[in-house]
């Protein structure tokens, strides 16, 4: 796997859509093959939510993007719960069908958003990892989407002027530079693998992963907190 070190310098508008498409092709067949009971499993990363709840949230968020529906409190905890509640009468297949449509149709809309919606695609990919953890599936926060997710993470953190960080990744040929590129703050350093880096930025547990982080507290990296 090769991840460009300078990806944050110029926004790639097609990157969020590519990430969603790759994840759609990997995740949807897995979910369609699971038993109904698996959708009732709790999601540790989202306390109080089941797998079904999280998938309903993901489907709703992408539908909002595709349809440009943004209420005043959109994507707030209250809005997210309303979206889940509104889908309570749908069966699992209908939830997955909406998710499929969203992961297919949101990319072109996000591409035209001047970066404003890039983090939505990244968040959807992280939630796919949350679902894999809940289902006991391997490859959480990894797999074929990881190179795209890392590039998008660099793109999002650079646009936000997030804490600068140089990541030497075990599973990439080039170092990844994230966050503010102005030089106003010396970059922090990360040594480890890509999934662990994603977990840190997403505020997910890193368990007993082997990595080194210097110059920044792990909590400061979280972009979804």
C-alpha cells in the first residue's frame, strides 16, 4: 500500500466518492449475509446503539447529502436519533438498500462541496469499522479502503488546520503528513500501522496496538469528538 505524503496540499474532490464506493463493495455483501440477530448487537463505539441503529444513521446521513437536506441541527445527536427512529418500521434489507444508494450517490455531491462534506465520507468509513468490530469481523479500520481513508484523513485534517503530524506507517511506502502545514507548530510524530492511526483520529480504542506517538496527546488527535 502506498499513501502520498503530500495529499493534503491539493484537495482531490473524487477521493471521498472513491472511498465510499470501495467500502460499499466490501461492506454490503458482508451485511446482507448476516443473520437478523446480528443487527441487534451493541456497537461499543456508539453507546446505546445497535448495529441496525448505526447502519440506519449512516444511511440517513448519506441520504441527506444526496438530497441536500440540512435542518438547523443536522448531524447533532438529536437529529441522528430522529433519523434512526424514523426508520424503525423498515426491515434490515430496506436499511441496507438505502445505505447502498447513499454510498453510491453521495460521492458526486461531496465532490462539489469544496471540502465541506469530505469528513462525512470519512465518518462513514470509520462507522463501517465500528460495525465490523461489533460483528466480530476482521479488518476493522483496514482493508481495501484504508489507503483512500488515510489520504482523506490527511485531506480533512489539512483543511481544518488540525495539529500537524508526520506518520511513519508500517503499511505505506511514504510518510503521511497530516494537519496544519504552516509550520507554526512542530509536527508530532506517529510510528505504527494505518488502522491504529485511524483509530486515534476517530477516538476509537487502540487496545494493545504497538505504536509510538510523540509531541501530542492522543485525545488531541480526535477529529470526531
